[in-house]
């Protein structure tokens, strides 16, 4: 790989000759505006394998986060993905509906903890009986108001699936600490100490401000909540991850690859800094950061390079900037690597998405992870994935794992002139974008001023304009749509386990559930604790987690607690940045 | 057809409910602006009442509702209804988002002029608005 100067000069000369005598005439003959690329050692001059790539599972993690690809196909006795854990993002309706769903899945042989989707009122800190959230209770996930609801859902998890044996994931951000406190209170009631709990709250609030939108408080006080997570989780909850950082939502919101990289890294830095500022040792908490995923696209070379660059950048940031010593502090733990992203799917000729996601699956393997045949092809139809589509997505991954032999090699592109130079290029753009945010004062400022939001909106509009001008082609959408093309449709016949009726009845039922809780709990104690919370919230240094746990025990509702905090922290409303 | 009578078409793009997916709404706001319309974007978390209030205050010709959380059957007809109550039913209401095929006729029957789904072109949405917007007196 290390070519000496003379050799490089010779390659340069030969390349020039080839371009003039061979490439140009060919491009002219076949009328190509831009000839296909070909890469040589010239593009990675100074390449240093140990410095730039290294070995899988070791700093700088360019090739892979772990020494081996953890796909089940390679692991003795591992289930071939037939029986999914309950941990597929799931949940709807009332806690009873979700409990019954998990029980039904368990009867089918599923095991492991839940990964619950919460309805929007819960994610935004509203109770089910709030008139302003009418129509949204139990719709996009399960409704949770109080500890009672945790008690009900987790009736599906007992015995060898009890809370000290399973890991629970929750897509909760703005008030993640309040739900974690409810989980702790539930464990207490079962005699399980919080130190034995395992799980991951999403708890990545800044990307909610940037893109996903389930914020409650302004960025600054949100960071104070995050600080409480770092401090309390590190000390008392060794099995609970602090955050699951996502660039995914930022890209899906419209960001380019480079913007996603810069913004999500800036957000990660802000979180790390918050912990360090609170006096926690970087090596004590950085290993408890996880990542839930990056965005994706069909440009798979670039996506693979993106993951290689991203891993290397995070490792450098944690090591060089924060002075971490442990390698696990620098390693990105993420369940999914390169993939196409939901926004690459099309509603038109929807089965084409299966072809698209197979390409994403290949990219997943090439980037050092599992084959992410994601999402199921009917994602853009918006009725929840059908079981048939999920079957085909699983099968797609299995075909890649069991029929292609592609899992046998990690980072097959390592050392490729093309891939290494592309990785460098994307990393360079990432650092530049990150520097811009640093110059503004970091992620929080870049969100408060609307910089990130505006940039993303602009990129989304530019992408759309390219599609409309035909500069970016989407098969079946803006090209190959002539009358003689067939409109291939699908039927989805297998009944979905979520009941539509239950979903629509959930609101009234959950309102009644909450009313019953409010009637039977010790309201005086709840009131007293809420006043305590207000006092504590006003003291910047106070960690609110212990109070959240006390409030959870007394069945204080999510909104009651959030309202107190809204009063102290304010609410974030400025999201019109365009 | 006197030129000075022609004012820019005024559009309110709104996000009803708690749904956070605002990419489409913002893309549309930019796109329609590029086509010469005057566009106001409400931001997220608007109630039907707030949306109608803004529409009337700003005297818009068009209200564009974007919802990807499945709550469209609640919100879209409510906006139409409230506009009617305010005697502003000449305001063109269009909607977009992840709307299942079978919900489209229901929404149209309740007064939503058109539903645009994933893959819709901003140009076509603009054309639809120009063709169907109330004519300036």
C-alpha cells in the first residue's frame, strides 16, 4: 500500500496517458458527459493503515465497532432471526392493549424486553385526559400517564422475563427521566433493586429540537435534564444506557449526509460536555452512550464511507477532545449500520422498495453491521408495517446472511483507493460542518438560533427541487412512469396484531384509567411532592431524579410533573424556522 | 382582468396536532413561495382553532394541512368545519401526509379539496391551488 514516490510519479504519468488516449475517446464515443470514475493510489497518498483504518473493534474503529460481525448467521446456536425479540418497536392503544400484544407475541415464542413506542401525548408530556390532545391518545404508540400504566404493560414480563432479566427500550426524550423513574418504582414494587435494571431510553432531546419534534422544554433546561441522567444513571443505574443518539431523524428531516454528520456529532459533543461539566469521569459515562442509527440513502458507497468516517470521528472526539482512556468509551454501539432510510422508499409501485431495501441490506454488511433490509417495503403506505412486509424484510436479511457469504468478511472495502479516499472526503466535510457549529458556540446555540433547523429545511427543499427538475431520479415517481409501465399493486391479507378498533377506543378507556388513579391515590402527598419538585427545579444544581422516583411511587402523572417543569423551565415553541 | 387586482395567492401551511414530521410542510412552504405565492408557516402543534384563527387573521386563500401521525381524520374535517362557522368556507383547504388511500374520499366528502401524498410534486400542488383558489373580486 505504501507506494514510494517514484512509483506514484509513474502512476500519475500512466494515468494521464490513459485518460488522454483511452478514457476520453471512449467517453466521447459513448456520449458520456461524465465518464465513470476509476481510482488509484494517487488519491490516498500518505495512507497509513494503522492510523487510518486499524483492526475491527479497535481504535479508531474505522472498519467496525466490534472485532466480528455479530450477525446470527455466524454464531453457534443463535436463532436465525425467526423469533424476533419483543424488542421490535411496538405498542399501541391502552397499556392493556400493549400488554396483551406482548403476551400474544410471547405465546408465539418471542422473548426479551419491550421496545415501546409511546403515543405523542406521552412523548410531549401530556396526559390522556388533556382536551388539547384529543384524537391522539394511543395512536402512534401506547399511552402512559402514571406508574399504573407501567404496572399493566409489564404484567406481560414476569418470571424468567422479569425486569432484572430483560432490557427495556423506550422512545422517550423530553421527559425520559420521568419514565425511567416510573420504571424504577415498578421494579421496587417487585423487589428488584434499580441497579439490576437494564435498558435504554432514547433520551436524545436535542435532535427533537432539530428534527423529530417531541420537545417540551427549551434546549438549555433540556440539557439540565440530560445532566441529571448522566449523573444519576452513572451512579445508580449501571445497566441503563444514558442515551441513544440518532442522526437518523436529522437526515430523515431533510439533512444532507454531511449535515447529519456535523449536527449529530455536535449534539453528541454537547452531551459529553454536560457530563464532564457535572464532574463525571468521561470513561465512567461515555460507554453508556449508544446510538440508535444514522440516516441512509441509496448511494451506498457514500453511506459505507459515512459509517467508516463517523466511527473514526467519534473515536477521535472522545479520545482526543475528552481525553478518554478506555476504548469502550470511543466505540459507537449502534444496532444498524448503512441502510437506505425510510425517506428513500416510494409509495408509487411500492414493491420496488423491496429492491431498494435489499441494496440497503448489502450496504449494512459492507459497513460492518447486520444486513439492514429496512424498512419493510410498505413503509410509505402508512398503516403500520404489514406482517407480510416484515416477513419479506426478514427474509431479505436472511438471504444476505445465509446465501451470499457476504458476512464472512468485515469491511471488505478497507484499503480500497476509492473507499479510503471517499471516507477521508466525507470526514473532512464532517469536521468542517462541525467547526461551523463550534464557532457558533456549539449545538445548543445552533438550535436556539434555528441554524440547524433552517439548514435542514433548505436541504429538504433543494432535494425536492432536484426531483422536480429531474436531476434526481426516483423510479416510478418522476421517471419510467409512461402509460405502458405497469402499476404493480399488492394485497396485504394477514391480519395485523394491532386491533384498529382498540386503537380508536383507547382514548376513552385511558381517560377512565387515569381518572381512577387520580381518585384512589394519595392526592395530598402528590401535591406536596409537586411543590417540592418546583422548588428543586428552581435550583440549577439539584438532581431531579430522586424526586421523580418519589412522585412515581405516589402515582403522580407525567403531565403533572411536566407542568411543574414547564412553569420553571418554560416551553419550547419556536419551531417555525424556515 | 386588471393587473393591480391580482394579489399574490396567500397560503397558510399548518401542522395540526402533536405530529413532529415537518419536512413536507417546510418543503411546500419553500416551493410555493418559489412559485410566487405568499406563504405563512404556523409551526408544529397547532390546534384546529389556532389554525383557523391564523387563516382568518391573515386572510389567506388556502390552508394546507400536513399530518403524518394518523390523526388526519380528526383534524382536517375540524378545520373545514371551523372555517365554515367563521363564514370563510371559500378558503381552499388541501391536505397532505401519510394518508391511507381509503381515507381520501372520506376527507374529500368532508370538504378537503384535495389530498397530496408521498411523491406528490410541489409543481402539481401549485397548479391545483391556482386552478381551484377563490377568484379575487
